C-alpha cells in the first residue's frame, strides 16, 4: 500500500482557468508541461477534457484531466464483467502530473483514489461507470499497477499502455 500523502488536508482544488499561474509548474515531462500550460484550457472549452488543478500553499503542484470514455474489452475482460457489450462505461484519466517537488509522496495515489470516488459517486447519482481508464506511459505502468490498474491487452508497439481499473473488483 502506498504511503498516504501527509498534507492531504491542506490541498485545495480548482477547475483550470486562465487566472491560474502555471509558469513555474514542472513535472519533468515536456509534453505534459506543454499540455497544462498551452492546451488544457482549449480542451476544456470544447468539452473534451476537464482539468482540475491541485494547490498546496496556494501554489499549483499538480493537475488531472478527466473525460467520459467507452472501453472496448477483449473476451477475457468481457468474461470477468459477465456481460457482453460493445463498449463499457468508463471515466478516462486523460492526463495527470505532479510538480517534481511533490512526486513520490503518495499524491498520485491519492488522486487515483479521488477519481475512483467520482466513479462511485456517479453510480449513486444514476450514471453507470464500471471502469477508470488510462493510457499510461510505459515507464509509469508500475505506478498504475500499484493503484490497481491492469493492462487491457498484450504489449503493443507504442509509448503508452492502455489500462483499466475495475471499480466492481
Ligand atoms: C506518475 C505520478 C503521477 C505518480 O505520482 P506520485 O505521487 O509520484 O506516486 P506515489 O508516491 O503515489 O507512488 C505510489 C507507488 O507507486 C510507485 N511508483 C511511482 N512511480 C513509479 C514508476 N514509474 N514505476 C513503478 N512504480 C512507481 C511508488 O514507488 C509507490 O510505491 P509504494 O506504494 O511501494 O510506496 C507522478 O510521479 C508524476 O506526475 N510524474 C510525472 C508526470 C507523469 O509521468 N504522469 C503520468 C503520465 S501516464
């Protein structure tokens, strides 16, 4: 079990807006830095992915972007659900990154737990959600595996691995 982020009660959350100053944010990955600084707001304005920023001491230290998803499963995955559907309802964790200063302290795990909670919440509100999905960078597959995600198919030639978390497990 990952360590619990020690300052979780001091975190604040806000929907991404142009008022949030992300100039100093650096997660160590240039694509994700570029996404949050230049692209995320555009996705949000077009209702394609909504981004939540996480603050500590009034500084943005991380973000996650979510969208609705429809998951294709191979037959073994369908068998474990017990219903044969073309696609299965899901929330996609489209992007997630933490500033380098706050990595490795349990915050990534906390965010995945928060998103699992959203799925439970939506089910209680009458919208079925069975899975959380993510396209994990190859070098982050171990992190998502620790958070309970499994790969959706055998490795393919790609820099990401499609993974799912089953909220009914
Ligand atoms: C990936 C990221 C979100 C993980 O969040 P984090 O807060 O650093 O991770 P946690 O501290 O919650 O780690 C939880 C567990 O996963 C492990 N872990 C973290 N990164 C890992 C990796 N790349 N491979 C294997 N295990 C990893 C941790 O060691 C920890 O293990 P433990 O339970 O045995 O202590 C964060 O490091 C980050 O923002 N990285 C840069 C951006 C990025 O790559 N985003 C993901 C794109 S798919």
